[in-house]
């Protein structure tokens, strides 16, 4: 029996390089999709519901891809086939998205683009767990974060660079997406495919037999794999209760004429209830040897550390989603005084939010270098608490800073939080997962990234309308508060989850 060998710097570099392209795709999406929606006629209230495509696709795609990649082995390996297929589809979507002639086309393209990006991205997390020994995983996830930061810096600033460096117009007639935005998406699509291809063809993977041999040589006694079946009656009772609550909320929203975004929460609860009922039926029929049943089983048998980290993820990603969907509206109105999604003030503010997004990703790339050293001294939990607190303060400071140029300093804290969110929870998680289920559990962990985004999309517009007169700046204040709560929740994660 042999132990999993440590990889050298360049081997880790090659296996993480694909995230440069993946994050260029995500950064272009995060910094420009709200702008595209507003340009094509979307109101501030409608932006969250249009953004719902992004988290919903991840909710379904990531666990399915994780489950399938756990069971894949061919000439390209285990995870790399999904990297390549997702990259090809995402690159095509990035070319089409900025040419959307109507709002409904742009919303549909967001579904396709986000699904494709998720196909590439999900196995990358498991890829680190597969290839690196436990002591190197914090560094591996930090390397991914470094490339995420670099890719996002370039992509977020691309529209600004197109306008200011290359003289490409950032203005267009009403209802037309500026040329600078379109060219930025073309560059991002090409970079996505090239970067992911580098990882696909410059990295290798261990076969399932080799991974099993590594596990036998170094058994992780702190990692449990609960194989006991949950009684079908519990699935049935839980399903009935959850479905009834979801249908009741749906009926209440409909009869009372409440905000239509609340249908998302109601529908999500009802759907989860029906999934549990389906699982009860499959279990009674003895038909549990399938992907749906195994994903449902693993969802209800998550390791303890994963459940604790789910709370941290919920508040962290609520905060990030608030920043992504309302950052453009907050800065263009609160700092530039733009009253509509057109004109010089709006486009200057929208370009500046791209620069700010590039800035926080740049600080994230720098933070990624420091995080492994700090985490080794303080532990992942305390390091994460510190970084998330910095991020929360950064988001809240948007309200108090009047000069948009000074928002650069706010992004220092956001950058540290972003780097931490992309690395430390995964370092804690990967050390507490059974190796043969690394992909599916990483996919299920994405639920706790998606669910807070769905909640944010459902509630933020309502909160802004009812309490803050649709002033988007308050979404960032709410997000900052959530991020600080996420940091405090990190202290609830057991010390035993820390990497050995």
C-alpha cells in the first residue's frame, strides 16, 4: 500500500489553472448581467427574479455532475471530461449572451451559461480532494482562489478597459448593449476554453483503484460514511409537511397579492417535499440503486462538519448575492446620482462597479497567498471569522462613503472575505468527506450556496420596497451584516474538522 504523494508547485498550478477561465466567465456574468437586464428594460424590482436562473441551475447541475464524476473513468480521467464539456458550452454561451435582443432571451441565456459554467466548476473542487493529500488541500484551494482572483480582476475590468484603453464605446442607444460589453464577453469566452483546456491536458488523475489504495494506507478515522437507510416513513412525513407548507405559502401569496418573488420560496419548499415523497416510494419499492436516491440519501446523511459549515455558507452567500445583484444599482444611484439605466452617469457608474469587482478579486488573489499561512497558525475557523468580518465591514461602508473612488478601500475587506469563502470552507469540508463520495458531497454542499441566493432573490426586493424605498444601497448593508453573522457561525464548527 502507498500513501498519496505530495505534488510540487507546478503540478498544483496546472491542476488549478482552469479556474482562471471559469472565473472570467463568472465575473463577466456577475458584473454585467444586471447591466444587461436593465439595458433591455428590467426594473430594479425585477432584477432578483431574473437572476434566479443562476442559483437554480447550480442547485440541480452540481450534485448531478458530482455524482456522475464520482463514477466516471475514461481516457481523460474522472473529473476532466466534465471540465472540457462545460468549457465548450460555456464559451459558446458567453459569445451569445451580450447579443441578446430581448430581455427574455438574456434571461434564458443566463440559464444556459450558468449551467455550463457549473458543469466545469463543480468537479474542480473534488479534483483538489482527489489529487492532494490532506496537508496540502488548504494550499490547493488557496491556489484555486488565486486564479479565481486573477481571472475575475481581468474579466470584471474588461468593459472599463475596452472603453478607456482601447477607445471602444461604452454607450449605446436605449435597449442596446454597448460594444465594450459585447467584446468583453468574447474575450472571456475564448479565455474560458483555453484555460480549462490547459488543466485538462496538463494534469493527470489517480484511477479509482489508486484512490482506494491511498485510503487503505491512510484511513481517515474522523471521516464517516453513514450507510444506514433513513426510514421511508420519515421521508414520507417530512415530504408531506414540507409540501403542505410550500403549497400553503403559495396560496397565501396568490390570494393576498403579495410579492411574486415569494413564489420562489413556496415552490422550493413544495418541490423538496415532493422529492422526499418520491424517495419514500422508491425505498418502499426497493429501487434505491439510482442517482436520485443516492443523492437524497447523502443529503440526509451529511457529515456533522458539513452541516455546521452549511450555516456559515448560508449567510456568506446571501451577502455575496446581495452585492452581485444590487452592486450596480447601488453605486449608480447612491454614488453617481443616475436616475435611469441610460446616460453617461449610469454607464460611468456601471463601468466603475466593474473596476470595484476587479479590485476585490485582486485583493482576493493577494489574500489567497497569505491565507494558508494564517490558517496554519490560527486554524481555518478563526482565520475565516476574521476574513468574513472584514468583508462585512467593507460592504456596510458603501453606505457611508460618498466618493466612489474611495470604495476601493471597501473592497479590501470584501476581497479577503471572498478569498476565504472560496478556500477555507472547502479545506474544512474535504478533510471530512469519504473519498469515494467527494464529488457528490461537493455538489450537495453547493445547495448551501444556492439556497441563500434563492432566499435573497425572493426577499431582498420585497425588503427594499417595503422598508427602504427601493434604495439598493441598503441591500449592501444587509449583506454586510449577514457576512459578519457568517463569521461568528464559523465558531460553531467543531475543532475536529480542522485539517490535520
